C-alpha cells in the first residue's frame, strides 16, 4: 500500500514508511509541538504548582527545569523517527519482545485515554459556549471532531499544528497583555520563598508533562526523510515543546497567583473573561478548543497506533483497512469520552494525580528505550525482526520486563499522590523524586544486562546514519 505525496488521508499504520513517501523538514516538529503545548491544560498544569503551595518565582523556575529535562528525554525519542520510519511504541519490541511490548503498550493506551478525557473536559466547556449547549454535549461534540481529524492522519495533524502554533501564540500574547494590566507583577515576583518539596513538585509536574509525550513523539517524525539530521530533529522538537509548555505554564502560574479561587473554580471561563466579552470571548473559546483539538488528536492517533502495535504482535498485522482504522480510533474516542463525562466534576485533583502517576510508568520505559537505542543497539535495529515473534528479538524478553518492573517498584517509596505516599517521602521533606529514580535505576540495570547479551547488539547493515553526533 503506497501513499501519494499529495494524499491528505494517511494509508499507513505501523509499517515502515518507505523512502519514496518521506517528506518535510525537522522545523515541522517545532510548529507541531509548539501548537500542542499552547493550550489550556498546560495552563492548568502550571497553575497547580501554585495551588499546591508554590510561589511565582520558584514555581516558574521549577517548571522550566522540568520542561527542559523532560523535554530532552522526549526529544531523544523524536530523533528516532526519521532513522527508523516507525511509530514510537513498535520500537519497544526490540527491548521487550514482539509480544512482550504489550505490557508497556497497555499502560500507554490508558495514558492516551486519560489525556483524551482530561482534554475533553476543558475543551468541552469551550465547545459548549461556542455552540450554546451544555458541557456534556460540548464534550461529545469535541470528541467526535477529534476522532474524525485523527482518522485523516499524519499530514492533517501537522497542518493543524502549524495553524495552532500561530493562532494560539497570538492569543497567548493578547491574554498575557490583559493579565499584566490587571496584576502587579512586581508584587507577585517579590513574594519569593524557596521550599524544596514544593519546588520539586513543580519540576515533577512539567517533567511528567513532557515525558508523557515520549511514547508517541516519533509517530510525528517518522515521515521525515531518512537523511534528516537527528540533531536537528532533537533541537526543533525540544525547543517547540519546551517553549510552548513553559509559556502556557508561566501564564498559569501568574493567573493562579493573582486570581486564586476565581480561576480554579472554572479555568476556561476565567481565561476567556480575562480577554473580554462578545466577539473576543467567542474567539477565545475557539482558540481554547483549537489548542485542545491539536493535542487530543495526537492522543487519539497515538492510542490508535499503540492498539494496532499491541494487537499486531499477536496477529502479525502491519496494515489496516479504512474501516479498521476508524474502529480503533472510535474505541479511543468512546473510552476517553466516557472517562471525561464521569470525571468532569473533580477535574483538578484527579488531573494532578493522573500526571504524577503516569510518570511512574513511563520513566522506566523511556530509560530502557533510550539506553537500548543509543547505547546498546547504536541506532541500528533489525526492522523485519520487529514483526516476527520467532526472530531476533523473540516473543517475550523477560529480562527487560523484569528491569521495567524493578523500575516501577523502585519509584514507589518516593512517590507522592493523593491516594498513595511512599514511606521515604517524609524524610525528603515531602518532595517527590520518584521520576528521577525511575530514569536512573532501570537505565543502569538495563545497560548492565543488555550489553552482555548478543541479541541486543547492533543489527547488521552498516554504520548508523546521521546519529545524534551527526
């Protein structure tokens, strides 16, 4: 099955993108991730740093640190896309086995459903205002538009990212000016008080935001030409994602610090009210819906790819009919919409815990994937073996799955959520450092394990082309 360079509707799923169908430049990663991060949920994430006890200065610094650290990990995954021409999670078969990859895949799918739901709650409020309906109707309408857009695929996703990056950036400039007219910035900045646990919470909030993109970021760089510089892909992805998220989160910090309960009781309504009334308000509701559409399409598309990857490991499936594609995307939409409708009245507390809990599952996966790709396999995989449970990578890699499980367990003593707090948290003053443990422990264990295993050695086929050093 081939795809015309001018075709809008994507035909491929988890199969390798041939060189003849590659197109674009790494700058596309900047606009996509800038647009995906200039949106209301990122604003709420930044606000949480203040809601849970932070001051303006150290919240902004902590969020910036987390965005850069987490964004660097996420961008390393993005650089894999042009080299391999594959969706992100199918690469997990090289570490966990063709069928063993289903373990992190199940967790990834839950993540997509959760992000779809949390995005639909806020976007549904904006859609309801635009259509003069209730929140429930707004959530459902938004979900349907998201699913249809995701079904079209890769090319329209990047077009949407370019549009959102411009429209949302202009809106945030306008909202920033309006906010600074209302608040005394000097007073907000003067009230600086460093508190290590609260500072680390801010770092964790933004790091988890960035790391959660890791399981699908290469899905949106895999059509770039094979000769694309991995370094360029890395830096364009990091700059777009870190800049967009930090911009949104800083705005969230300032709004939460100046507005308090007025913002937290209805985030969408407050932000729109900050901008104005009448036509201006309608335009801002549209911008909020557009920003959420951009990221929710990524979540839906990534969920579709992960479901096909998981099931395909047992059915030797590489391609899908349009009807099959629509069915997978429909499942993501229905599940995410159901969660959104059930949780819309307790959004903020649930979302904060959801972000930090997700981090527990995806930092070990990121650590294992990056160590294997860059240090063990030297950016060379046996692509056909990724689809063959009897091939080089086998069906189940129990050693790698054991390392992944160890990485999960190692974080629990340091984890802080509403429903669980680890036993070592008090000795650290209440700080959550679980994500750091989740990166370091499995990375070290996997490196020690895999470097002695010939099956993890670089695949034949000559030197890696244009790696991170090129």
